[in-house]
C-alpha cells in the first residue's frame, strides 16, 4: 500500500530468509549423492540408508530420547510447583533468592552449569550416567517451565479461583480443578520446551554423562569435529522434520482450539 | 454560515469491507464553531473524525480544509489536532514534553516551547505538574494534558473524540463548561464526537446526528429537539411519544388527525387533508389528568408507573389500545401524584405535536 | 498474618526450593571450593581441601586454601585475552543481532493482526531445532569451498574465495544466527503492545512517520531492547559450541578455554577458577536481566 509497508515486507523477507536459508540448504544437501558436501551430485537417499546402519548413532539417539523424556517430566513437575509458589504464595521468605535462582539458568553460560553439576556429582561420589544427565537437564528445564507457566498464571483471573473457593472448594481443590486446567496449555508448552532443551544440549551433557550414556548431540559433535559428512546432514534433516511435525501439530491444535472457543 | 467554511466534506464515503462506515456525508463547519457529532456507537462518527484527521482515506468524496483538498495530505501535515479518547499520552515523556511534542515537530526554538508549555499548563490549570509522568496523573489531569497537547500548535480545528468518556459524572459536568470557555477564548473550531446527547446539547452550537454512516440531521440543539427530522432522531435525542394517523380535516392552520386507536388529536404543523402522518410529542408536553367520572376522553388509559426523580416526575400510561405513553412533569408541580392503576386522560396542545417529515 | 501452610502447600514450595539448592546453589559453592584447590595427578584430579566431612576441624584447614589457580589466571596473559575477546565478540554480536532483529521485529509487530501469530511462530521455530545443527549448517556455507563462496564466485562478485570460516567473523555470524530469536521476541513484544493511537497522536501533532518512529516507537521499545541484548550478550560470552565449530584456532573465547582446561588439560581447579571469574563478570548483567524480567512479570 504505502512506502512503509514495502520496506516492512522487505524486512520480513530478509529476516526470515536469513533464519531459514541455512536450514533449507542443510536439508537439500542431505539428499546429495556426492560425498563432497558442497558439490551437488544428484538426488540420493544413500545417507539415510547409511544412518540406519550406524548402530552407535541410533543408540545415542535412543539415549537422548530417554533422557529428554525423563528430564522434561521432572522439570515439568518441579517447575510447575515453582510457578505456583511464585504466583500464589505471596511474599514468602526468600522469594527474591528463589526467583533469582529461577531466572539465572535461563542466561547462565552452559559451561558453568555443566561444570558445577559435574563437580557436585563427583563430590557426592555419584557415578555419571543416564541419571546424572537427567538431573542436570531437569535443573535447566524446570526454570524454563517455571517461567512459561508463571507467565500464564499471572494472567489468569484470580477471581476464578476465589469463585471456586466461594462455592466450597478448598484452596488445593480450587487450584487442581480450576487453575491447573486453565494453565494446562502452558504446562504442555513447558514440557515441550524442556524436552527440546534436553534433546539439543551438548555442553551440559558432555560434562555430566559417563561412558555408555553418550547423547545424540555428543555423537554428532564428535563426528563434526572429524569433518563434515552428508550423514550428519541426514540426521539433522530427520531431527528438523521431527520438530517441524510437532510444531505444525501444535499450531493446528492451537488454531482449532481457538476456532472452537470463538 | 459565513462565506468560506473552515472544513467542508463533500459526499465523503468510507467502507470497511462490506460495512459502509461513512455513507455519502456532506458537512460544513465554520471557523470558530463548536460542532458536535452525536450518534450511537457504531454509527460512523469516529470514522468520520479519523477521516478529517487523516488517519483514514475516504473511498469517495473530498475533504477540504480552508478550501484546500486534503486528499494527499498526511495527518502530520494537516492543520488539525485531535484529542484521543484514550488520551494517547506518551508514557515515556513528562507532561511538559507531551504538551511540547507538536511544537518540537514544528521546529520552534526551545525557549519559546518552554514558554508556550507553561502558558498551556496555566490554561488547563496544571501549573507545577509539568515534570510528572502521565502514569502519575489522575484521569481528569490526563484529560487536561491531552487537551493542552492538542491545543499547543494553535490548530484551526480541534477534534475531540469522546473527551469526557473516562471521567466521572461530576467532573464531566465541570469539564464541559471548561471546554466551552476554552473554545470561546481560543476562537478555534471544536468538533466533538460523543454518544451523550446532554454533552452535545450543553456544549455545541450545532449538532450533527449520525445514524448508520449518514448525518440524518444537523442543526442547533433546539432545532433538533423540537423539530426532529426522523423517528430515530426524535427517539435518540430525548424521549418522544409517537402517534400514527391520517389527517381528517384542515381548518385555520390546525390539522385534525384521526389516530389508529380512533382518537382525534390536533397539530399546528402544516399538513394536507388525507395525508398519513407520524406525530411526535415530548413527554413533558403531555398533560395528564385524573378521570373523575366515567366520561370518555380522547386518549384514555391506566397509570402503569410513576417515579419521582427530583427535578421532575415521570409516568408511564398504557392507553386503551395498548400503546405505552411517557409523561413528565416538573417535580415541583407533582406534589400529589395519582395512584398506580388510576384511570387517567392525556392530551397535548396542537403546538406540541410535531409531524415528522417522513 | 497468613495461616500456617498446609502440607500440600509446603510440598509445592519445598520441592523446587530443595531442587534449586541441591542442584544449583551447592554446585556453585563446590566450584568455588575447587577453584581454591591445587591441581594434582589424581582421581579426581585435584587435592581436596576444606572437606565438609571434617566438621569444625575443616576451619583449621582454612590456611591450606590455595590461590594457585587464580594466580595462574593472573599470570597467563592468555586468560585475560580470552575474557576480553569473549566480551568483545559478544558485544559486537549483540549489536549485529539488534541491527538485524529490530527491522524484523518491527515489521512483525506492524503486520496484520491475523498474520502475527504465524510470524511469531516462524521467528521462534528455529530455536526449537537443534542449536548444534544450526551452527553446523554454517560450516557448509562459510567454508572456503563452501556454498557462500561458490555463489559469490559464480556471481562474479569476488575473484578469490573469502576466508570467513575459522575466523572471528564466522563466530559473530554464528552467534547472530543462533541467538536471533532471543532478540526478536522481546523486541516484538515491546513494539506490538504499544497502543496504535500513540503513533496517530504523534502524526496528529506533526511528526512524520520517521520522526514518530524515533521519538515514540524506539524509546518505548527500550525495555525490549535491553532484555533482548542481555539475553544475547550473557550466554554469548560463555559460548562454547560456536567458537569451537566456526572459530579459528586463534579465536579465543572463555567458554572454550574452560572446556579445554577441563577436558583436555584435566586441570579442574583452573577450570573452576575460570568459571568463578566468568560468573563474577556476568553478575552485573545477570542482575540487570533478572530485574527487567521480574518487572515484566510483575506488571
């Protein structure tokens, strides 16, 4: 329409191309027949086939999924508790310290978090393995869950809970039957976020995992260090496709829900 | 109105999709005039104001300010300033910087801006509050800052979008008189958008009544109240009792109208014999009497309800044909009121019966 | 006063408290403690001091605390350089991210209302895909024989391949790319929630669209700018993956230094000391970030 709207369209095009072009190239070259990553040698799915034969990679992918599932579960339970405490318990003692500890890991460099957790496990003489990675990821994840759920809880009308109590519900019942169902989408989003953080994480897992608990990012990292191979493009494409699927499903779910409400 | 109007709208139309918000509106506002655009919500009055300010472009028609076509004039170049319904004060600027914003844009030297801002603060009685932030002000103070900001550039026309909507009743009434004083002192034209008929009648010299995108009547408050152009105007500004009938006979300037109920009433409005007419009578011009005997009356009915409202007393009467008629008397006169259920007769003078030009 | 909390309430409050104390607070104290130990060829590879198991006797061992790890940090010019270069790269990257994110966030916030949820999802979606993979994608693009150079050579814009890969520039590109969603989101929120009448009021008072942008939109988006910059700057300082995969052998960043001390040199006290100093550096920005976040949550 106006000059301004052209500039804005341009900004959108440029910004989103920058965000998506590298990912698109990665996906395209995963179907490259040539071993040379930058030379197009025709369409092929050979790298996907060779993935299936890579037992180590499959084992670490399975490990990552298990870690992510468990750690996100823990993170969601503890993080939701933290969000409830932040929103509903008023000015309890140590609230500032509490909320500082919730917000800090969001920006804390991963090397510090990883190192400190490792040193804890060593000090407690806990052998490193599946559970140490789960605990480490849950610690990071719970903070994200707490922030996401807290953001939703503060927007909820307090009088809904008060109405429930007025109608004879105990505070606990009111929370379980009114507040949590309303916050459920954000709790689900929190779980998804914690899951993704865990699946993605390289640094914290490198510190806290032991022999036999190598996660997928650790495996990919060690392969990347040895050199770029189309096989990594293939596994990356599969991961991206998985995330895209979940996102599209979530978006569709959100849209239908909104339509039903309207 | 004088030769050249300040603002002239010529057949202006604005559509949003299938909705025609402003429908073929033509209107003139003179320099120094206080004009009110009155209508229910959704009638297009805010759209019309936004067209004048330049936030929207008309789909058809022209808007002229001082004879100059505004078609390609962006809002920031128009000699018009607006006071927003939400006030739209810049939250990151002090009161003084809010008021001075337009002057900075005009490139006025700093010292002059400061002097002008002080002058405006005095004008709206906010001396000493220049350093405050908008969120430290009360609703009434914010309203004054918004007004001062709109006045700062000495615009020829000030647009006021529901300026008193957020104020409580008492403050609203005080502010009405204050706005009128300011308008007289400054000599600028004010255009007020409101859905409140009292506000429009108190403040404006001329009122334009809008309905469904059209200006259905424009005139003084007295014109509109006493000679409404349509049933809608009669009902929107004040209350009106509507009677439908056919003119039976015209004699010495008086028309006798046979109503559907069979009653015969008179009006002094010019009519032709045999014409179907719609008559509007204001409640305060209805006369109510108790029927002592069982003699027949022209408009007979039963008193449904009456209420004492201090300055006046209102009553509802159900006529024998089922129609409900509202009656009002001054509270002082209504020392004794008939009881609910009493049989009453109603009448009105021929001069009180206005034939709607439909 | 409030009534005593029920058992359920105490559990809801106690669980996250306990978790944070055990897995967040205590680990830091251990890092500090080990940074005060001496490296040793042992398993674990440091000489334990100040063991809490010793009870009060531990206090008598206070004198054994060793500052050797910190002395090592101070002696070796390389550490100081790594800190400085981390700060510099994080700062430059933050500015570049802001420059790229602002137009994007602005265009998103001014897009038609029904498009906005889709645009926000599009802007955030890359964050949901693996960080490692997104950094990896740039290796193929930036290498001397990579896609960017191929394209530029083919277009005839350059005669020789650009050496971007394995340099500080590649690290900056990697950080900008990886952290862009973190900048876009707070900026978008800060711009989208501005009432549209403010811009109309500015226009009404004679401000051209450009003037209104600089005098109204930009100042009002400052909280978003601050939050976005901190959200990029703080983690970028300690970044490991990006300098390791995209940087050159001479790219010094403190996250990488810590990693090397720990995994390659097995010098745990040195790694801990690096972490403690890094944390001390970040304390100011982190406090600033937390305050802005809590103000946001409170409002």
